[in-house]
């Protein structure tokens, strides 16, 4: 294991706005980079992603956490749908790390919930670039997301010009993504674990599905979360480093 040298606070220019970001940098760079995508209403300062950043960087990876537009310290976008805005942000983050002196050009993705959905879209679109992906509690279909839905009223503040979901709303067209690890709790109260099976069936090998019997959507239990982080690390050590 390698000692972390520092956490760098960054801004990522993304189609006219600056996304707030933080990079965990290992003691030896350049190194492979893991780009983290948080959930729908989460942010880069989530304890889960801070723990991921610390663990992965200690193993020699650079880890980028960033706030999607409208979340955390990043301003909202105007006149964009949810999927369009978030994919624009994720692609900007990937392009950003490819230009950094601490990146060796090898890119992995780690996404939670809606961030996992986006990571799968990106992995399917650029399989030659994305060497490995890990998705926690990723949905297969996001069509139920709407600002009038319980728990999603904050979407109205993220999209000041009015909320639209955009497309794609599901992973039916996914056919090029591979080297993907799926982790899902079987007590997930937000995304049913059957979604993980639907996603798994559309992935190319190598692929792996880990179901955690009593884990919830956020994998909030420490023992399950630690196991999820270590399983994710093993995947990246195998396919990214």
C-alpha cells in the first residue's frame, strides 16, 4: 500500500460552468485515475466517496470526486435535461483527468445509484477508453424520476428552467460495456436488486455481480460498506492497474 501525498481541490470547466472537484493523489504519479460519480441528490463530500478516495489512493490510484451541476458546490445548469447535464459533466471530468500530469491515461469509473447509471452509459459509449467500471446500486431504468415524486422535490432547485428527464432513461441499448463490477444490496429500498440482474445480462465479459444480503441502497452499514470498497478495489487492481 502507498501513502497518500495530498488531496487537491480543483475546478473543472464543463461547458460554461465550473464543477467543484477534489483529487486524492497517491505518493507515486502518474497513475491510473478512478472518476467517481455520486447519486442523484448527493455530492462529492459524501462520507462514502471520501472513504473510497482514501482507500483507492492508498493502493496507488488517483481518485477524482466532483459535484455534478446543481449539487454540492457546483452551480446548476440551465436549459438542459437531467441526463444531458450529468453526462456533460461526467465527460468533462474524464476529459479533465486525461490532461492532468498525475494521470497515466488509464481511466476507471465508480458510480453510485444514478451515478452508476451514468457510468454505465459512459463505459458503453467509450469501451476503448474506460478500462474498468464499478457500479453500486445502479438502476436499470430511471423513468420514475420526477420532481413531483416523493423525495425528489429538490430536483426543481437543481433545474431552475424546469425539469426534464431527457434520454436515455434505461439501459436497453447497452451492448459494449465490459469489465464491470456490480454491487447491490438486497434490502435496497430505492432501486430493486433485480435491476442489477437486468444490467448484468447486458454486460460483456469480464463482469461480476455481488449481491449483499442485508445492505440498503446507500450501503450504510459499515461492514457492508467496507466489503464493497474492498471488492471494488480488487476489481480495479485486476482490470485498471
